[in-house]
C-alpha cells in the first residue's frame, strides 16, 4: 500500500536514520571526526574505540533509538493506525529499513555512515522485542568471551532468523523474509571485519577511561 502518507513517513524515517550521531557527538563535544580515526567508521563501536565510553554510550543509544523511532512513526499518523495489523507491520518494516539505509548512507555527511547494526537493533526491538532480546543475549555472550564487537554483531544477527522462525514460530511472512535479510546485511557491512578476523588483525574492544 503506497500512499502519500507512507512515502512521507519513509522519507522522514530515512532522514531520522541519517542523523550522524557519532559524527555529531565527536565534533561538537570532542572536536574530533571519528571517521578520521580507528576503523574510520561513523558508528558507536568506533566512537567507543576513539573517544571512550563517555562518547560511545550516547552514540549507541541514539543509533538504537533512531531505528526504534522510525518503526513507531506510524503511530503518529491517524489515517494509518486504522489499517489492518498486517499492513501496519509492513509500513513499520519499510520505515525501519529506511532508517537503517539512512544510517548506512547519511545525506548529511556525504553518505559516509556506519554499519547500521545499532539502528538495525532499534528496528528489531520495535518490530519484535522478544527475538531482539534473544539476539542481544547472544551478542553479549559472544562479546564477553571474544571481546570482538564485530563477531558478536554478526553471530547475533545470524541467530535472529533462527529465534524468529524456530523458537518463536513466527507465521508472519514479511517478518520471516526480513529476518533472513538481517544476517545478509550484517555480513555484507562487516566484510572488512571478517577479513581482519581471518588474519587475526581485528581489534579487541577495551573500554578505557575516556
């Protein structure tokens, strides 16, 4: 269902996802462009690495919030809330994906964004909190034993469709199809991380006192 309201909603979701949290926090509060240091990525992980937890934590929160907010924009449009639940879910899904694309290719900063994992997490929390929670537990477990954020992100994203389809037994075709897309996107955006992991060159995260 494509209407003017839906098109506007998707555009707003993209612009929301495109808000450059890492770049904004780095430049405004630390006079540092995180894209010029560390992995060169405009995301929460690189912000933690370059500027420490005092900068990384709010960036992580904002990036997650962007995805969650995009999914819930539909609640603000009265004409859309009266639609069948299946249609509302599909609009939420498209809006959330638009936010992730915005994070990956932000118009505000020359389309140099992050990997989209935190914003994707916000999307997942908004769409299916239970499955997202399972994936968060997987991430924490892998991260704690490996100290690799990239490895935790990839394995947790791979676990998401398993939780959706086999543990929670989802019968929502749109959700199941999207769940399969999640690990594909994660693996694509983490290609360089995979190469570094295979070479034993991936950096382990150490939270300093910055």
